[in-house]
C-alpha cells in the first residue's frame, strides 16, 4: 500500500537542538557512552517525547481496555506548551576516574529467540524493532525514566537510526494506530510522537494486554486493523514529531494503550545471546526511592568498558511489579563488573557478576550501600501490573 509520508516541520529540530545540546553536554559525564557504530558516537539530538510528571503519582487504576488512544493524554496539560528548557538536576557529586574509549564496533551476538522467559518473573517477549545489521539498542543517555527537563520524563527508549531505516514489528499483533495524533488525538500533525504505529499484541502478560509503540516515523506502511508478525516491516524511521534528529522512539505499554502505562523496554526486549540485563532498586538510607536521578557507572572487568545509567525520575514512570526497579541497563556482556556510585559525599563500589540471558539485580540503600540479591518472592498480594508506589 502507499505509505504515509511525513511532511511535518523539522524546524523543531533546529529550534531545540542548540539549547538541548548544551544542556545534555553539561549533564553527561564524559566518554562513557555505550558502544555505537562508527560515526555515531555523539547523537546530535535529544529526545523530547515527554509529558509532565503527575504530581499525584501514578494512582491511575488499571482499567479495562476501554479508553481510546489519546483520551488520557488530552486530560493532561500539554507538556510542551510554553516550556523553557532548563537543566536537569546534576546528580554528580563525585568525580569518577575517566573511562576508557568506547569501542566502535556495532557487532553483537544474535538475540535470544522470543519469547524469552528464563524465570517466572522475566518477560523478554519482544524482538528488536530494528534489524541486527543496524544499531538496535537504546541510547545510554536517553533511557527510560530519564528526566530531560524539570518536569518531563521519558516513557520509552530511543534507538539511534538514521532516516529511512526499516522499523519492524517487535511481536505479533494487530495495528491499532497508524498515523499522527497518538498523544493529542485526531490526526494532529503537531503530535509529539509524529507519525506513530501502535501494535496490540496477540499475547499479554499476567492477563493484561501488551502494546508496543513506534514513534517519529518517516513513512508508515501498515494500516489500522492489519495483523503483523514479529519482524514484519511497519514503515521507515524518521524524525517526525518533537525530535532534534532522526531516531526510533520505542515504547511498551501494559494494560492500556496510553502514555501512563509504559514499562521499561529494556526489561522486555530479548537480549543478545550471552549478554544480560542489570536492574536495581535505588533508595535512600530509610528505604525510600530517591527523588532525584542517581548516577551509576558500570565497568566491565574484562574490557574496562563503561556503561552509565541514572535512576528514573521519581514517580514519573512505572516499575516492574516484581523488580520494583528504578534503574536498568540492558545489553551487558556476561562477566564481572564493578558498579560505582556516589552518595552523600561518599563513594560506593561493588563487584557483581552479570549472568547471561537474565535480569541481574541489586539494591542500593543510601549509606547502607549495595546489596546483591534478588527481590523477595512475591506474596499473596502480589499483583503484576500494579503501580509502583514508594515504600521502604
Ligand atoms: Zn524517545
């Protein structure tokens, strides 16, 4: 079928790029990016898909799937109206040693076949929406839960592909959105997601429907109601909507197809074979989730390569019901790592093994530091999909 071409303004890119580049440069520690393909070490853009952090927290109940896409969004204030970018709080209170240079190879092992569920609590049900011959992993500096301004938060991950890269269905399902307006409703060409596709998957999780969203597309090659299989082409990547450069914004939604039901895609995308995922619950000494981003640096003992991640913006995104995490780093080659952070003017460090194909987990509790053990087994009141609430 004929594709829908993007015709909408790229001026936002130019408009925001200058401001954002300065801001993000200032907030990013040096040289600790994940490996990227040659020539892509410094993505010259910043993700700008975001909305206000609800001041009331995420008390939204899990409702039956009766709310049309975009209806929730129209109830919230426009995240972009009249907003003046200002620097996010700088979590760095401590100077770490300079990391080594990042490898430039884009090679990674093939992915575990989906669905990959090595434990009762893991749910790597999706393949990557970008083929393996491209960079198909999330940008380290624009992870899920990141705060880019004082009151906005990232509800997906960004994969740094150029315009015109085929975007693939992450799993089998039916197209329930194809076009502009997924956030604002209607066919609004100013929608921050730009041209977007949403799939309602044939499978769910613990009785709840799963959706995946693909944003900022340049061209859409599927139609509403069409059924697709994992790996089927949906369209081409682009830079429609609020972006300052081309990339794919990928989101996972559980329960309902709306912005407030997102989950961290790095806990749902199958990892490369032999690689693992690191998740953590980071708290203050009293056991409450930190209310500002906390930086962690993860260094491979074998290669000295560094990865970084910050904890989620407090209250702004959902955690997994089992892990209750507020920090995730995906795609870590199995092996021994040193994990470092600074808290209250002190540095903390622990050695941890990343096992392949599974979620590896630690907690950090303020001045009590690190603990490496899995979360307690869920009790009778365990309700997958329940909203995260801060608790000791
Ligand atoms: Zn994004």
